[in-house]
């Protein structure tokens, strides 16, 4: 399997990703919110690449079972039901709902991969489940970091690097990594001792702290909080893999006192 990492969607176009296996990462915060929403019972996520598209798509669906979620400049969009904080995507808020989803960076990256053969959503919060699903594909995989306004984001690169690290531990599989994947692995090694610190000191993390979302940073770096893998299906993102039904779901508790990442 060849694993390639792209640090920004601006590096590739929609057609390049057609019929490819794509993993989309936007740690802060779109990937984490999508994973949380589907884990908590949302029916599906419909990513769009403009706010206007979100309004248009939701207008064509049934109002009481459809929510608009997302952000512009980090904050909830006027007229939307939810923002982009994973804390908002509770079971009470999202269960059995379709969510039209727009964010500044993550949703457009998901939308760009709409022609993929398989498109997975990954983050720290579903790391093990995502890595397992990647190995099941037994085919080349492209890891697409959402970045920020076409620019490199260290938190997405570190998450991609953790995926690389986990894949490398599978002694029964052979992987080939491009230079970006190797660089991401190096970044992960330097950040792995304290993912929360990494999130709080990266550019986007500092921006989120400034606008009041510091608690989100701990949530988004809580490794393996969920055992689910959102995956593209018929142009929407749904839950592809759930945890063992015999194991009850326990909501994660976030320590906001400054604990370390895994």
C-alpha cells in the first residue's frame, strides 16, 4: 500500500481524487465534530462547500429532521442550528437528524473528495478505528489535511503522522510513504508527548482560544474517544463502523485543567 499525505486541498483537484481512497483530517474541528455527531446518533452528514449551498440543500429537505451545522470565522453561522464545536453535537441535539455541514476548511475538503472510491473521516478521537479501516482497504490511500485557508496546519499534519506511526506498527503489511507522510511522522514524534499542548500552541488552536473555545482543544486531542469511522456513502457521510454493541457507550469526560494527550 502506498500512503500519500497532502497538507492542503489546494495541492490537488477534485478529479485527482476520483475513485481513490481518501482520508480527510480536520482536527480543529470539523473531523472531530462529524465523528462526534455520528457517534451520537446523527443519521448522516451532508458536507457542502459554500454557505449558500447549505441553505439551498436544507431547503429541499424536511425541516424537523434536518439541521444546519458549521462555522464561519470559527463561530456559528447566523440561521444555523449548530456551530462547529463537538460539544454541541450531543445525542439530544443530533439523534436521527441529517446535518447539512459547512465549515471554512474541513467541509470543503470533504466535498472535494466526493468522487472518491472510499472517503473516511479521521481524527485523534477515532484513531484506532480509522487505522483499522485503512488497513482493511488493502489499497493505496491519500490522506488529505484540511489546513486553514489553503495553508499548512500542524495539528492536521501531526494527526496524519500518528496514522503513519500506527500503520508502521503492522508488521504483516507493507507500506510505502511519500515525503509528506514521512515529514508528518517526524512532526508527530515531536508532538506526541503532549497533544493538548500542541493544539493550544498551534496557530488555529490559539485562534480558537481567543474566541472562547479552549475546551474544544482537549476534546479534539482525546485519542480513541470513539470507535467509529464516518465514511462516504451515496454522496453523504454515514457511520461505517460502530463499536461492539455489547459495550455500552460512555460519554467522554474532558478534563479542562490542562492534562496531557496520549
